[in-house]
C-alpha cells in the first residue's frame, strides 16, 4: 500500500511560471498538504491557499538543501528544465530530501537533443531522420549533402528558441550562421541537430514515471507560435487544450510504437527515469515518407507550460499521492480520474512578447466565470497591487461541455482582465490542420 506520512505535508515547488502556479493550486487542494513554499513563485502563488513565496534562487542548491532540511520539507516538486539540467534532484536527494523530478543524467533526454535522438534511434522509436553538426562548416556541408535536413536545432536548452524550421538550404544556412557565429546560445549550441521536416499536427503526452512503469496523464496540445493561425515566432506557448482528438485517433499506434519501446527500455534498465516525462509527438508525413504516422519530436523532463495549466484543472484525483508514488516506485498503486469536460487555456502576454517584457503595469482582475481558474506567470505583488513582471503575464483555463464552450468561457474570463499592452491569441482550441 502507498503510505504517505500521516501529517500535514510540507512541500517546496521550484519555479516561477504558470505551470508552477497550477501545481501549487492543485497540490493545495490535497488533504495531505499543510504548507507549500514556492521559490521564487509569482504574484499568483503568493496569494494561493497554503502557499508562501521564497526568494531562494532555483540554482542555489546548497541554499535550497539547507532550507529543506531546516524546514523538514517532505517533498520538492521541480517545475522548470534548468535546475533539472543542473542536477537539482541529485543535489537535494544526496542530503536526504525527497524530490519529484529526474536526475541530471535522466533529464539529458531534454537537455541534449542529440542524446535524445540517439536514444530514439537505439530503441526503434519513430522520429525524423537526423545528422549532427559541430561547426558552421560541417553544418553547411551536411545541408548541401542532405536536401531533407532543413530543421536546425541547438543541442542544449534554449528557452524554446533553439529550433529553426527552414524551407530552403539558404534558410538553413542562415540558421546555422546565427547559431555558430553569434554566441547567442552559449555552450548549448556547440552541437547542432539537423533534422528532416515533418508536416503534421503536434500533441503533448505527459507521463508520470516511477522508474518501473508509466502512468499517462490526459493528452493536450500547445500553440507555440505567437500569432493566430500559427504565424510568427515560436514562444513558450500561447495556449493549450485537453484532451486532443488526434491522440484518440492514433492511440493504438502511439502505444505500440512509442510507449511500448519506452516501457521496454525501463524494464531492461536502459532508461533510469523518475519524474515526469513529456513526449512531444507529431502525427504527419515527411517528404520521403508519405504515410501519416506518429513520431517523437522531443522529450522534456518536466510538466509542459501551458500544458500543465490545461491538464491539471481536469484532474479530479488528488495529485499529491501520484507525485509521492512516483518517488517511491509505486505508481501501480495510483489511479487517476479525469473530468469528462475538455479544457482550454489561453495565455495573456504583452503586445511586445516574445521580444520584450513588461514591468510594473497594474493588472486588474474581475470575478472569474464558473469553472475557470487563473494561473499567473509574470506577475508580482508590489505595495498591495498586482503588477506585470515579464512577457507572459498569466493564463486562464476554463472547462466546458465541449472544446468550443471551454474556449468561449476562457475568452469571456480574459475580457474581464486588463493590463497595459495586453494581448492573446484568439484561436486557441480552434480546428487546425497543420502546426509545424
Ligand atoms: N509547452 C512546451 C514546453 O513546455 O516545453
């Protein structure tokens, strides 16, 4: 039996975005949770039930560890990629603190795209063809030799800005030039993955993994481009909805060709993973393969943002036992139940996002319609006022009888929120055929 200590648990959530606010919001509803610290958190987590913000840097592992030991933190939940890539889980668990999240080595599936590609190829999981470049000259030669290599990806973490989807050799060369000759991405771009382009529709599948087995969360779909109709630059995500009909249509194939080989890798000890594994899947075709099949685009080692904000409001079960069981290797003792109603999450940003952030403009909120939740990202409380502090300001998630009514309700809620230069996409959760 899954045994959770019989007292009011103390948690620490690491991160500052909408995903972390959604995690605090959901965990605060657990009867087992007494107190949540969030570091650094935002203006929304500061006001969430049971939650208090801290100002410990998420990369200052000695300070985090000291706090966890002094406060007897029962569980740390890590939101963003950076601390995972830097080894937060290894550092805190070494001192005896329980942490939800993968080790640095396991998180490599996210922080090294070339490592993830090798893993996919080794385990026979469908993905786009690729070659590796370690210099501008090598990359230039490879895009000339391989007329299919038109997606240029920096190997390391790049805040969602390290992928260039190109249509021609010239565009791919310009991307290589930007990557190798400016120092924009630092060490993250010493290696570059050149991939074949897949044209199709994406979905995000988030799995809890306890080292032995997976427990699937409901599917969702992000909208990464800045403007309506999937135009403009890639962003951290402008909205999401859940569940995704595309997943139901391809479930069998996804299970057989993606999840089953991952399960085998776990069983054979070739994947040592505890935490959340996010699989970015595209269902589509390549120039050389006209069959529409699901392929893995990427792995992330954490909850997605804004996928977490779309999914968690649909979760009827307590999240805490699921995270706890993940750290204990006991996910077989957990069942999750989900609301039938679809959700739609719309992210409100400033007009200048993703180029420029805003700071200090007052945000006015009104009462939300029923079945809506608001999750803050770039907000702060200053002298009793809620103000902007970033480019992505907040997101609103609504549940509805169907996807369209969920979206309608989310937009109705956004109409009651005001801040200077407020903007958001008007087409989240609308039918779309191609998103890459
Ligand atoms: N929504 C994409 C991500 O979290 O990386």
